C-alpha cells in the first residue's frame, strides 16, 4: 500500500508560480514511477508529468513551464509550476505506480486556481 498526500495548491495570478508537493508513505521502495495529473471542471483527468529513476516526461501543455522532481530522502515529489495560465486551473493529483503489482495509487488532490 502507498499513501499519497498533496499540498501546495491555492489561488495565484496569471504569470505566477506555485510548487506542489506530494508526500508518500507506505511501500515507497516498490514505487516504479510517480506523476502529476490534473482534472479541470467538466473535463477528463489528464497527465501533467511523470518521473522515474531515469527519466521525466511532460505533457505538451507543461513543457517549458513545469518541472517535476523527487526528493527520495524526504519521500516527496514536487511540481514546480511557472508562468501559470488560467487554463492550468484544475485539481492536481499525485499518482504512484508499482510495476510488480500493476497497482496504482492516487492522492485526494489539491486545487490550483489561476485567476486575476
């Protein structure tokens, strides 16, 4: 089992920055990949970025503006979001995937609102 808790969401003006955090606990050593997803009102959940021990991957909408990182000593994953746009407004979810069991885990999400 893996437990994930997101934090860092809030209200920010267009062009501003936020850093989201995802604290992981439980069977952390078994995690193969982690990622950030988001879901805007009335839309499907979509990938923002993923990270493994060897690579990162970004949605086109996030490239050049968002940076995903992971601090293994703190069991925490981050999403640094810069140059935020109103269309980035969504609930952001943390995800962890374990290849050995084909199980994935989700946090409860943190709301990001980009508005003036």
